[in-house]
C-alpha cells in the first residue's frame, strides 16, 4: 500500500469503521458517501477509490487540525456558516417527493400553451385592477358571490361566456379585450388559476375562484404546443399620451417607412439607434430576450410567435405602447426532456407560491417526530430550529460546508498564504533547487490583446505590413494591451515547438466572455537552456513551495493523529469495485 498508515486486521467496534485518525473513527459509509459525491473517474473505480482514500485521509487530518486551533470560532467562519444556513434552510424544509411531483406536473404544463378568457367580479363592484388589496365588507362580498352564482347558473344553461364577460366583468380593460388574456403556460398566472385552467377541457369554464379582491371565472379556449422562448429586435415608435388622429397618422407613416427600410435590407441596428423610443432595448440593438406567452401584450406575443424564421420581419403592430417593427433573432424551443428541464423548473418553483405545497407536505410527514405535534402553533419555526434532526441531508450539507470552509482557512494559514508572502523562503527554496528551473525551448514573444476581433485584425494586418512592434504600441495603445517577455514555446497558444521561429504570428483567438481578441508575435528564439532566475520561475517556484510546505505539514499531522486502517473492511470495500 502507498498509504503511510498503521494497519490493523480488525476493529472491535460495532460500526463498519474504515480508519481512525488520532482515535477518531471514520465509517465506511461516510467515506463512500464522500467518494460517490466527488469521484468523476468512472473508468477505473478501484484505482479511483485508492486515490480518493489518500486524499480523504489528508482532508480529515487538515480539518481536525483546524478544529484544534479553534478556527471554527473565528468571526468569518461563524458569519459564513450563518449565511449558508439561511441560504439553504428553506430548501431542506420541503418534501422532496412532493417537489419532484410539482416539477413533473409543471414540465407537462410547460409543453402546452392555452388561450384563455377571464371574467372578474370585484368585491366592491368597481372597475378595479385585480391586484389591488382592500378590506371589503361582508355585504359587498355577499353581493359578489350572489352575482357569481347567477353567472354560474347561466353557464349551466349554455349561455355564451364572452357575452357574460362583456355584461358582467369588472376588469377595466374588458371593453377592449372582451376578456381575452391571450395564451398562457406554466407560471404565467398564479398557481390556483393555473391549476383551474389546466384542469379544464377546451371551451370549458372553471368554477368561480375567490381571491382577496374578488371572484374569477376562466374559459380555456384552445390548446397548442409551446413555442418556447423567442429573442427579437424591435423599433418602437411610441404613441403620445392623448394623441390626436393626426399625430397617430404621422406615427403610422413613420413606422411604415421604417418597416420598408428594414425589409429592404437596411441595417436593423441602425434603425433602432436612429428611431426607437424604447430606451430599455435601444442601447442593446433593440434586443428583447426570452419572449414567451403570458408575459407581454397578447397581440405582441401572437405576432412574435407567428415569425417562423430568424431574420423575418413582422408587419407593423399597434399596441397601447405604440407602433412596433419586430425582427425575429432566435428561438429556443421548449425543453422536451424532463431530466434536462428539471433543474431550471425546480429553481422557478422555489421562487413561486407553489413551493408551499411541498412545505406543507414536509410538515405533515413529520408530525409526531422530534416533539412536533399537530396542534403546535408555529410548526415551521419549530422545525427550522431542529432541522438537522428532521432532515439528515441538511445535517450532511452543513457538515460538508463547515469542513470545506475550515479546510480553506487552514490551508491559507499553513500553505497558500505562507507560500505567497515568504519571499525569503521562496528565494532560498529556488536557490537550493535551481537545476529544476531551466528553460525548455523558449522564445521572446509579444502578446497583443485587443478590445474586439475587428481591432485585433487591424493590428495584425498592420504588423504584417510594417513588422514593427513599437509602431503597434504607438498606434493602437488605446484599443489594445501589448506585453512582451521570454516564454517557453509550449506554453504559448498557437506557437509550440513547431512554430518557435522568429517572425511567426499566431492566428487570432477570441475570448467569448468579454469579446476581446488576442494573438502572439514570436520575435526571436533562444537557443540555450539556461537556468531561470527566481523572477522568471516565480510562479512555478510558488507552486512547488506550496507542495513542499504541505508535505512537511502533513508529515507532522500524521504523527499527531496516527492513522489506523481497518484492512479487512478496506479489502471488502475494494473487492466490491471489481
């Protein structure tokens, strides 16, 4: 075995102890849970298990050393732990099977889009927005309920829903919309409304749904496959408030002219910059991302959904905002696979009211456990204070966080911080091993990093014409960063041994994160393999010095906390890997 530990053929304990360190036991179950969570090598699990054993022992020794130094009492450690607990606590107070069921149901709904009509009866019989929150009298509520009962009775006799909407709805927009909400999908409406609508068949009307503001009826009209999310660019010609007929005619003529230019091939970006009144999108080329049903004006959504090809331009559309000239840029289809969609849907559910269903299920399943009773007033608060008892997975997550944070703290103290600040020690370390730090095939090279690909192309073309690095620095300093130095050819992207020759210029490479672009110019080639100075080798020396410090520290930890491996348990565990 490569492991520098004392071995024992058996442990006279009931649990399956894999090893002890300083007398502290680590079970096979704990070790395997960590291995299965962190191992990425599926080709040779036995070899991976052997490697991980050594890593895990080193990890446990370091964390124990941090505990002995009482690093877990440091203010930053306490603050980090408190913040992490607050961040994850609510997730672990949800019933996972219920949460999984919500994800499945939501995914099924997200594959469909439903067109909907809506009838709203306000508790105070005024044309109020349904988002207003008021305290209503018993009489007002009774009148609203009586009206709802009458509407329901009319529906049972077959009366047309739209006629009932026009005659009875307190929605202030009903004269314009006739109750039409457009298409919806999962998360478009409050969960109670969504449940009611998706439970209907096409053209059926829901039972009355009472909320804080009034009573709602919904009619499911039509079902279609989901369009997904569409990104567009738009020019908006805003409609003036209280616009006259003449003003609207002028705005329409302008919108039509812009549309004609766009369809003729004039740059849409330039049209946006010149004409668009939508300040939120104009600075981004008119781009509006992730358009899906239930988020925008129904007419706007419908027009966007009718665009079938990227680059297609829609007819001019008039909404309450003004005249829209819309160009489709891209479409992201709805994710059909539940396994692929599940992580994103779970995040949305955790931000939505429907997570309370999983929270209630968690409470219900734990009644009678750890002192929780059905009559207790604030069950959530009681569980939150004892969550490690109610949910072992939470306890494991907290322990993993504590250990990981302590590992970082002590590694910084014993290894990383010391290696980066101990200049005298670094120089001494380099001097004692200078033969290790020699130049492989090396070149003197200039690296050019430009703001974008266009600037990089211009600079590269200028160099190939003039062959002057100084000219590049002088002319392009405002749009690029130019650096130079001695490098090993193998370390330079696009160079390598085969291109280590004076005058070679690499292709241009782009960085997708910031759109910068760079290339390298080889000025000359060094023929010798001389020893690197401390400054030339500094980065490598720091890495090697860190390993030197860690190895010495680990040797002392193994003396302080002797490791004893249960050889029989290990053999049994390893045998299961074949």
